[in-house]
């Protein structure tokens, strides 16, 4: 392979095609190709066909060395030589190209992988491939739907996670649109997304699920809202319901924040301002103790010394950390001991909850 065309074909890697020409413009690489099929036979009568004419089909392919690539397929239209035959003319087809699609199959599959597996924004992938947003989105739907629908994708699930997420921001025509995600907590696989976040939405989903599949679920982790608890009834009443650590710690953080605001107000007579000692350490207080480096810990302690004369916020911080410590336990016995200690500690502390 010493000639340029041979090199170009090796780089293109599209079996059944040969490269006629490669040229580049300011923003893309254009590769003109044709199939290697120089002989064709009529599918109707079996007579050898002749080339009638050629059409140009322009299709986007995988980006080439960082630049969008465009394939120009000089597509043959064949004609049957037999006058009595009904076949007349037909154009070439290839497994690499879908008619009506503006990108090759392999580019579509890669666009889907970039968005689905690597969680890249559709707009970025579209820019890289030199196509519009909808082209990538259609490829994601086309190549992704069979993956999502694959019956083997979600097997038996023992630990189910349920959590809401805000899916669309509010605008003039609708309030925030929520969706509920269902996750296999052991395999870290998203099982489904449900429109809405109410008990009825969850109940509707469980009503449609296979009862045997539901019966296998032992534990469901949710946030602390009542809606999901109510939504587990009647199809998932047999499960043990646990709270997601993230949401438990968030409650502790919220209490800590409330105490900080109150102490701030009581000592300074106004809401937090940029240079107030407690306002300045608000983020440090919410970080896990193990994530604070030495300067961070020093700054936090200094802030507390200056802004928390009665150690109320310090008490709330210790309570928050003891809630987090419960998750250090590796056995349920240790966890229970730590949880009891946390509760006793909070009850003994005279600091109000907020
Ligand atoms: Zn024919």
C-alpha cells in the first residue's frame, strides 16, 4: 500500500468502498467514494446489468483527525439490459448507509455512544460531526432504543433506588417538570424514567411491572418525602424501605445551615454578609470533615471562634458529622450504635434544631 488512495482507503475503513478523491476545505475533509461492485445482475430476470447513471449522495461520517468528515458517494444507478424486464433501474445500497439518513450507520452508532455512554451533550457531538442537533438526537433514539428495550438489560433487581430529578426548568408555559428515576443499586443501572414524581406516578409504574419481578425486590431506597412511601403501596409493600444517605445527610446539612443563620442573626443583627465570619465559612461547614484540608479546617475553627460565642453552631456541626459517621459503619450493629449515639447527643445538646 504505497499509493495515496490505498492509504486513504485504509484510513476510511469502509469495506466494499474505494476512495476516488480526498480533499479538504477550511472546516472539513471531503472523501469521494464509490462501491467496488463493478458488475451487477438484475434481481428480477438475472441478466447482467449496465450502469445507467450516477447520483451523488452526501453523508456525514465519523470525524476525521478532529475535523468533520463528509462522504460523497458516487452512487451507481443500474439498468437491466433486458427490454422485456420490469426491473428497469435501481440504485446501489450499502449496509453502512441508511436511505433518508444524513450520517453513516457507524457515525450514528458513535454519536449515540458519545451521548448515552459518555454523557456528552448532544450539541457538542453535533458540532464535532458537523451535523445539526436533531441528526444526533435521531441517531441516539435509533441506536439507543434497542439497547434500552433489550429484555436482558435489566435482570432481577434486589435493591431498587427511586429518586426524583427536575427534568425541565419552569418557564412561562409550565412549572418545573419532574421525572422519577428507578435504579438497580447493586449493578448501578438505570431501569426506567417515569414522568412525574407523585405517589400516583410511582404506583402506575409498579402496577405495570411484572409481579414476579417486583416480588424479588427486597430493599427500596428513596428520599424522605411521603410521596414515594405512599407510592410503594400496594405493589411494593413487602420491601424494606431505607432512606438514601444523600438525603439523610442533606437534612443534617439543612439543620446546620438554619442554626448558622440564626446565630448569625442573633450575634450581628442581620442576615449573612460577605465578610461575616459565619457566612464566610458556610461552605466549609457543609463539607465532610475528612474533606477539609488543614488550612480549611483552620479557617473553619477561626470562623467559629469569632462568630459562634456560645458554641451553638459547633454543636450543630458535630451533630451533622455524627449523622455522617453512621455511614462509616460496615455492620448494622455498629451503625445502630452510632445512630443511638447521634440521637442521644442531639437530645442532650441544648441547641434548638434551627
Ligand atoms: Zn431484468
